[in-house]
């Protein structure tokens, strides 16, 4: 587990070094000076990591408990529907109110 983690940290460091000197970076690092952008990026990354782990590990856990593979996938439908609905709902609230601070 430590080797892939070390490779990831090393690759991230190389990416950051390259982005600093690139004429047209994919993601300008100056954007991270804005606290709203930094917070949104951090929350987005953490939620995506959580959802990816959930979608990978929960079906494996169900299968180890004796549930068929197709049934394990069906059991994830509430997670998918809940994520889609809550994203739509909060996006709608933000567009109507124009405020994001209440949703942090």
C-alpha cells in the first residue's frame, strides 16, 4: 500500500512542478489562492474519493456475504439515486438563493 501511495505523491509533485512552469497550464495554480475555489476543490475531491470507494468496496462486501453480483449492483441504486437527487436539489437551491455559504 505504501508503494502506490509514494508513487502518487511523487507524481503529484512532478505535476505541480510542471504546472508552475507551463506556458498554458491545465489548471492554473493561482486559482488555489481563492479560498472558495480551494474549498470547493477539496470537497469535490473527497466526495469523489468516497463515492469511488463506495461503488467499488460495497459490492465486494455484499458478494463476500453471499449476495449475487447482479443483486449487489442493484443494492447500490439508492446510493446513485440519492447522490443524483441531492446534487440536483442543492444546485437548484444555490441557483435560486445565489448563496453558497449555507451549503458548506
